[in-house]
């Protein structure tokens, strides 16, 4: 068309065309109907039905890919920056260029690990064996190679900044990311709930507090008279810690007590101020609650910290570093703890709420999907029984064969059809049985042309999806026809995607037929089962109706 309506989102739009008497366009959320009447009087009806997921804008695809890449690499980048910060802190000359150069060199030497982490996560759902091989090559073989080169070549050892500590950080980051993704996909069992509690906000804060306490206890145990020899170097001497292990334990319980005091402020903020005061009474009451907490808890927690044995007359471990529990610095510290913890707690609470809502939506989708699945069985059964009824009226010898074919189809529908996934080969066999049944009914009236996919045993698909397309072709193309008709079916698998094309002839005097629940059912099931992983379109032009379906398969 040379001229297009200004806005296709209108319900109807009438535009003139220089080669047609008129062009009438009607559009809703699912389809566009175009009726063309040319100058010579011939008419063409074109109907295109397509899902919104068929053609995503390139910008949206780029944003989605970048978002996944950032989510995938964020834990490893955090581990690299932590390693760079620790190594930079131990340098004599601490400058910004030195830090940037150190971080870039660490990033360059660790690039194979980042790449292995990304590629293995891509393979994790499709080929777990290949994912393990890629991850092992990046996180085991490559570091062994670097350590071997550093051991054999002194020049390389002096240049390389990749260390065992950094390797452990990256291992933990990659393993933590993989475990978190695994927990997302796991079913909600009792064991799953116990494991998921290890990744709760309280568990993470407690773990960070323990790491902080162990680190400072190790630093203090590695330094002679650490309280008076300030500032300290962030160095832990394992030999000194082992020799002075009793001293390490003394420092450890004191730092654990300090960390617990800070952690208690976070828990008061979460469980009382945010969940109770803010959620029930609003922002003003929350601010008042924060003020009360700061004024009451600051001197109380300060008095507890002052009881620690490692305090000395000229220095304490209060934020004010003196013996005054009412010093302004102590109140400022409590204020900043509440201020910094509030957005973290609010973000986590929102994530938990969205997760709960997502579970409810998933349950609703599963219920809706089950209802749609139940609609398929009687819909197909009624059509097949009508065919069998026609044969029995004619006393056809094909009636027993048709009963056998019907039994095979119902057996698949009742048992295999209730599963979440079946092998593509089973679905293909189901289509073949259906075609055998239709050949008996249509006799020589219908000309069939079929093409089946290769290696169908290697892929999985949701059951009873493809039959709707083929059944629709016979219902609206073959059954109303009084003359010879044709059905062309093509199924092929390319790079893990199933491509289905089904075209059937339409009687010349039939331009519009009732679609029924079949295609609407299929479209809804596709949106539930293969959201963002499928395309579906139907096109009618003149005396031919074509349906194209493409969806991403899952390996067995």
C-alpha cells in the first residue's frame, strides 16, 4: 500500500487509494484486517494475526542483553575491585593512577575467568556438561597455568598481580551467582526454603559482620600492641596468628561484640522502624521512631562497647574514640547507620514483596494453563467423534481403524498430554496419528504434503500445541470444502528453534469463518509457556490460509 492511515491504533480508518475503490482497515490487539477492492471489481481479504512478541525493537533487545550481562558479571567485578582495593591498601604510595592501573591489570588477567563465567551460565540450562567444562577451563585450568608461569618465570611473577586470594574471591563470586540462579529455578521444597534462608538479608549481614570481625582480629593479632600503634597495615600474618591464637580469640569476641552492636541498629531499623512504624503509621512516625532509637540506643550500646578490655585510657572503640558515651560523634554514627541501612532494607523488602507477588501470579498462570489444557481435550474429542459418527452412518469399513486411531490419540491426550514437557518425537507421532485419522475421513478429497523434523528425540516441547494448528486447517479448510483441497505441513528444527508452517486451501465462497477457541487457546498458552520465546502469525489471502509458528525448544 502506498498510503497508510495516520494512526493504525484507531478502531477503524478509511483511506483512499489511487488503485482501489477503498481500503478499510480494522485493528485491535490481536489482528489487522484489510479489505481491498480493486478497480476491476476483484476483492481480496487479508488478515494478519500476530503476537506482540514477534518483533521486539532492536533497542529493547540491546537493553535486555546488556541487563543480563551486567547482572551476570556484577559479582565478579565486585570481587576484582575488592582484591584491587586490598592490594592497593598495602602499597606504600597510594595514588589514584596506581589504583586504576592495578584494577585494569587485574581485569585483564582475569578476563578469561569472566568470559568462562558468562559462557557457562549461557550453557547451564541447555547443556550442563558443556557448562561444567567451560567453567573448569576458566576457573581451574587457567589459574593453574598462571601460577605455573609465575613459578617458572621470575619476570612474569614480578609483573603478574593475579594471586590465590583474588582467585578465591572470583571462585566465591561465581559459585554464589550460580547458586542464587539455581535457587531461583528450584521448586519450593522444605530443603529449598532452608537453603534460601542462607541468602536472606539477615544472613548476609551476619556473614559480613563475621568476615569483618575475623579480618580485624587477624590484623590485631599480627601486630604488636595494635591499639597504640595506629594506623595499622591491613596485613594478616598467618604464622603470627597461629602462634598468638589465644590473643586472636580475645580480639575476635570483642570485635564480634562491636559488630553485633552495629547489627542491632540495623535490625531495629528493619523489624521495628520500617516493618511496623513506617508500614503502619507513615513517614513522620518513622522519623520520630528513628530519633527515639538514636537517643536511647546510642548511649546504651556505647556503654557496652566501653566494657571491652582492649579499650585504653587514651583510646576507645567508640566512634568518638573517648570515654564519653554521650559524645556527638556517637549519635552521628548511629544516624548514619540508620540512614545507610534504610535504602538497603527497603530494596530487599520490595524484592521480597515482588517475589511473593510473582509466585502468586505464577500460581494463577498455572491454574489458567491447566484450564486451557482441559479445553483442548473435549474440543478435539468432539470433532473426532463427529468424524466417527459419519463413518458409522455410512457403514464404512474404516470405522474400526478410526476407533483404533482415536484410542491412540486419546491415550496421548489423557496421559502424556498432561505433562509439562514431552519429547518432540512424541508430539510428531501424535500429529501423524491425527493425519492418519483425517485421511480416513477425507478419503481422496484432500491432498496432503508433510515434512517432519530430524532429531526430534533430542528436544522437548509443551504437549498439544501443534495439533491446534493442524486441526484448525482441517476444520476451516478441508471440512467445508466440496471440491479437492490441500493441506501443507512443514516442521523443522534449526539451532534449537522449531519452525512450523501449515497452509490450507479455503473454499472460494468462504472468506470468513469462526475461529472458535482453538487459536485463541493456542495464543494464550504460548504467552504463558513461551513468553518472549515464540512467534505466531496467521495470514489469509484469496483462497489460502497460512499459519506460522516458531518457538524455542528445550533439550532433553
